[in-house]
């Protein structure tokens, strides 16, 4: 299915058509959870495309993971469906020559909470296989493409710097025709938009004016 043909439905997705997991922690920890208006767009995409292999880069406390999992469970019956979610047990600081590790008050609790929530989600994942990979996004890409024949949808919600985003996606190698990527936190007019536009010449692109912006791409 072409994203272009259903784009208006994704753009117009309404929060009222979805239910959202509660925020698992209060805002004293890093308030990094995706908000419902952004998740609704992803939910609509999942309902329309029913992708078999989904990758979330940036789990945080697994609110988005739970939302995506619940949507995938609705169409998973009878076919192989896998949800990978990827994060690290520290706050990664992106540096030109690699990542540095930092922590902030409360962040350990966030990681502990994430692990516990993933454990619980795995138990009730039903027909969907949920796999948590505790690594940097660009280290997880090569692992994922080794175990699945193709990746259909990547929700990139990890480090939002353009160069890091590119490294993360390139780590998946050649993505197949029809593959969709949703980059969270891409505001219109931001240089990232031009940068990705130049790098993704074989892809159709769509920009969403949600609270923090989303850039959607589909491989032609
Ligand atoms: C905005 S939060 C993710 C929110 C989550 N997707 C949700 O829907 O609630 C960003 C997460 O990305 C993680 N992250 C940042 N850079 C990363 C990287 N290079 N590899 C893996 N995870 C990364 C952070 O540790 C943080 O937990």
C-alpha cells in the first residue's frame, strides 16, 4: 500500500479512536513519553498497513511500545508479527566520535521500570512476539536484519540529531520497497528536514505538524 494514498487518513487520525496506556511514571523522571496525538498517527498507520515487523527505536518506559503492541495484537492472528523495541540503560549523549553515557536523577528508576514493564508486556503479547534489545539503535539494526526477512515499519524515537538518525537507519542496510519510517520530533523548517530529504532520494516524504513534528518516509 502506498502511504501517499492513505496519507489523509493518517494525518487526520483522531485520538478518540484509540486508547492509550497511562504514563508509567510522573514527570520528575524525564518526561519523554510519546503523547496521544502522536501515537494516534502511528495507530492509524498500523491499522491501515498491518506491518508484520515493526521496530521502535527508543523505548523509554515502554508507553509507545505498549500502544503499538496492543494495535498489532488486533491484526496479528495467523501471521508472524514481531515488535522490536530498542533502548540503552543510560542516557546516551551523541558525540561526533561515538556515544557518551550519562545519567540523571531518577533515570535508574526509569530503566528498572522499563525492564519490568517489558517483562509484563512479553507475558501478555499474545500472537505478537515482543523483543527488547538493550543496545544503541545502530547496534540493534544489524541484529534485527539478521533474524527477520524484512523490516516493514521503523518508529524512530531515539536520538533526534540528524546524523544520529541517519546512522541508526543506515545500520539496517538496504530497506525494501514499501518500508515506512516515522521519525518523531522533526519540526517543519528544521534543517533535519532538508538533510533527510537529500539523503532519502528514493523515498516519498510526508511531514506532520503534530506538537513536535513527525517526518514520515516510504521507500519507493
Ligand atoms: C523520547 S524517548 C522514547 C519514548 C517512547 N518511544 C515512547 O513512545 O514513550 C527517547 C528514548 O530514546 C533513547 N535513546 C536515545 N538515543 C538512543 C540511541 N542512540 N539508541 C537507543 N536508544 C536511544 C533514550 O534512552 C530514551 O529512552
